[in-house]
C-alpha cells in the first residue's frame, strides 16, 4: 500500500475528503462509486471489516448495519440521508443486475 496522508483532525486518510466533493459534483451515484476515490481495502479496514466481508457487502449492500452506514457518512463528511440514499441506489443496482427485466 502506498503512503497514506492522514488528516490530523479526523485521523483518517485525506482521500475521504474527496467523497463529499465528488458526490456534490454527481460523480458518486451509488455506494461502490466511493471506491474510485478511497481504496476499498482502506475503506473497509477503517470500518473494522475484513476484505472478504467487504466483498459480500458490496454484492449485498442490504447486509450493512445501519450504524456502519452512519460511520461511513461521518468518515466521508456526508449526511446520513446521503449515505442511505447511496446504499439504496447500490441495492437497486445490484438487484437489477441479478434480475434483469
């Protein structure tokens, strides 16, 4: 893993700051889009998940614990409503992918 730049105020990687900006610009539409800006392994490690569990949650986002979604919101400096909306869009995307009309 490359060198991490840590925000001294949050103790988190500075790439988390990109999420809010990219969401506001329309570049993030569903939860997995965050991984364009924050590496998946880092993201899930910061939530206390193993990478195999991370892959399961990406495929079945309805398995997220709401508390963890709110932790994502806090880490990414977005609202709880925004993270819930991203999760719902991810869920619908995955569901449509599994069951095309």
